[in-house]
C-alpha cells in the first residue's frame, strides 16, 4: 500500500493512524561533575546523550534535542532548557515522571510544557543567567566542594560588586572568551551583573546576558578575584571590559558554575 495515504484514508481503511508529535519544552537540572559537558560527544558521557537515551525509551524519533546552551565539562545547571518533539498520549507531568524514572540520579527534569511547534530553545531565548558559587573557609568542606569554589581569606562583597558593575551594557568581551562559532562576534549585552549573599559564608556571582562566549563567566570570576586580592590593578580589569584588552590568562574552576535560568519573552 502507498505510504502517501492521508491520516483520514488510513483510518477509513482500518489501518493504525500515526501518532501525532507535539513539541515540548523541558527544564532540566544536573550535577555536571561526572560528565563531559552538555553536548553529545562520541565515546564520552554527556548530559545530552543521557537525555536522548531516556527520550528514545519513550518513543522519541528525532536525531537530536535542541538546548538553550552547551555547558562545559564539570559545569552544572539549575535551569537548563531543551526542546524535543514527541508522540506522547499523557500529561506533561506524566512525561516528566517517565523521564526521571529513566535518568541517572544526577539529572532531573524539573518541568515539562507543551509549546508551539516553531519554538526554538536556543534562538528564542531572551537571556541566560549563570551563577558562580563561592564559599569562604580556611579548611575545605567536602560537602560543599563539589558545587563551590573555596576561598580564604574572605573577600568583601561591596568591593566585588564594584568590579561586577562595569560589566553591565554592551561590550566586546573578547578578553573573556571565544565565540561558539568560528568568526562569530564577541560582542554581548549584559543585562544584570552582581555578587549576592547566599547562605552563611557563601556568595555567588550572578550574571544575565543575551549570550555568552566560551569560558566567559569563569574568566570574569577569575579576573574579579584577581583584582579583589590585589593581583591585578583596577586599570587592568577596566581595560579588559571596556577596551577588550587582553590580560592575565586563567579561568575559575568549572565546579562553581551553574546555568541558573533561561528566560523567554514569548512564553
């Protein structure tokens, strides 16, 4: 029989009607410690490969999910977003439960929503927010070291915010990273930037922008800490931000960084 029959013709002839796929938006949290980043890589364990394996067990047929961003090896997520089309006959809540039952303990689907078929997790994102977490302690704390950078002595929050403030606005951030695509622009618009207290002796650098360069946030954290501890002067920091002037090499460890939130204006 011809494979070009319509759904109504198939139904009239008593043949099974193909399942109708819908697009879903997934919000996922993960501990990135044991993964080679988000993006699928041959022969390596990644967040994307685990998600796609779980989706395939539920009848997913696409060749790849679409994510809002690609976190590096060892980087975590509180609110990463991806989308996929799936023929699912139950509620979004049931889909969340079915996926979580098939995912490892260090990955969790937090929310599932049906979205229009033209929704694109990456291109439709208005902004992304990252947090880099730090705790101050003279002696290491194994229960916190997995997700935070330990520093000692304590740094002053007001002084750190002086550095964070000049990141606001549109700048050429070539001193802080490389574009994800060859010959891509290094100009980004920072919407919010600041250091915030979290809990006890913990603080976090939170930055929201319309996009990020490779290693951009970890480089920002590294240079701010270099300045606040007196290893570079203010002019060096200011030139890196405002004049895209190259400076001291180095990035903060991956373990303190998390993709905190992805914001969409249309949803």
